[in-house]
C-alpha cells in the first residue's frame, strides 16, 4: 500500500486582506509538507483568474498545487483554453468538477456532468494531468437515487480519473460503505476523505443542508447545546474531527484532504494531534 496523501484546500481570496491572510495560512500549513494544496474554482468561471493566481503563488513557494476546474456553463473552447493555460504553466494536477449550477443560469453550456469534463481533458491532453474527481459518501444531493449516483461515480472514474476526494461527512461508516460499493463495481483509485473542521455551528448546519452532508442527530444536538459559546464548539469540534480522521486512517483511508476555509488554526491542531 502506498503512503497516505495529505492535502489542503483553499478558495481564491477576493480582497488584498484575504490574499494576505491566505499567504500567512499557507506558510503555516506548508511546514506540514502536504502532498499538495488545491484551490477552488467558482462555477461558471467566476474565480478563474483568482484560482490560477493562487495556484501560481503556492508554486512560487516551491509547493505543489492543483487548481479545481468546474465545467458547468462553459463551452468546450473556453475549457480548452483554461487547460492549455494550466499546461503552459506546467500544472499537471487538476480537480475536475461539474460545479453547482448558479441560480438563474439558463445556458448550462457544453458540459452537463463532470464525467464529460474528465473525458475531454483526457481527449485533449492524454496523461498530462493527474485528474481528481469529487465523491459523495452520503450521495450527491441532486442524485436520482443511491444506485444511480454510484453508477455515475463509476462512469466518471472510468472516463479517466486518477483519484477522488470526498465531500465532507461526519459519519465514517458512510465513507467505508461508499468505498466498498464502488470497489465492488471495479473502482480501484484512491478515494481520499474530505475533512471539514467544526468552527461555527450555524454556518456548518446551513452549509451541510445545501451540500447534502449529514450532521448526525447526536452531534447536531451536542453542538447546539453550546449555544453562543464558540470556544466550547471549537474544542468539541477539534476532538470530534481528530477522532474521525484517526478512525478513517486506522481503517485504511488513503489520506486526508482538509477543507481549510483559508485558516490554519483548526487544521493545524488536528494535524498535530494525529501526529502526522
Ligand atoms: P457530477 O459528478 O457531474 O455529479 C453531479 C450530479 O449529476 C450527481 O447527482 C450525479 O449522480 C449526477 N450525474 C452524473 N452523471 C450523470 C448522468 N450521465 N446522467 C444523469 N445524472 C448524472 N464546486 C465548484 O463550483 N468549484 C469547486 O472548486 C468545487 N470543488 C469541490 C471539491 C470537492 C472535493 C467536492 C466534493 C466538491 C466540490 N465542488 C466544487 C462542488 C461540486 O461542484 C458540486 O457538488 C456539484 O454539484 C457536483 O459536482 P461533481 O463534479 O461531483 O458532478
């Protein structure tokens, strides 16, 4: 079995203050020597320049970085142009996504699903890029049903994905069940759990409802019971996320991908507690 892969995800900063904060976060997290950092991409290309600039900044520090690329609302020509720009910069690692359809978007463009983007990247660039795709242990919120979602994931992998990163989840069984299900369907790429620190309960609950990540009843009630006491929420969240991460690694997860939200604090603590 190969060594576990650890990575940190950022979003492109929108302001000079945000850029400065990210620079400091990056320096703090670089000491952990992750395999790579990844930078998200706004659906419809809204952060295209920001994504590339953030990736180039990371690379300037001698660190590996992978831009995300979402295809919804895009033409084949515009995606081809972005891929060529990435390639011209020597980028060889990409996270390929459909993206969320922005409300009000009428023209969804020439790609409907991420598997079409993966196939397009392979068609245009062969093996130049290492392609990561998204996986949903608790199933994608828009999937027709669980079976269809599993089938769609397998199709996306078969289109040419090298590895996958999951949506965050708080239930390790969902992850192991998903991995077993897709392995039974012939998938043998690494599926790395996405780990979300718990910092702000109201925000986490809202976001989890949208992206289909379940906060188990006991956890929701426990977090809610802290009320406005953010210090207790964070302390409890750190214990919980460390235990979850540990259980995932102990039971064979091939690494961890941390959703940092551009802040180093919680992720650094989890990392140190895990003794990685
Ligand atoms: P897909 O794999 O295309 O799946 C989307 C839905 O379509 C699923 O319900 C699937 O079952 C269904 N489907 C797939 N193929 C078919 C088919 N042939 N027929 C019918 N249904 C089908 N979003 C961003 O905008 N920018 C980012 O940078 C970003 N980064 C992310 C990183 C990770 C690790 C994850 C987990 C998600 C990220 N997202 C990002 C969110 C993601 O774009 C959304 O979850 C989006 O709704 C689905 O993207 P996907 O690539 O998983 O889509």
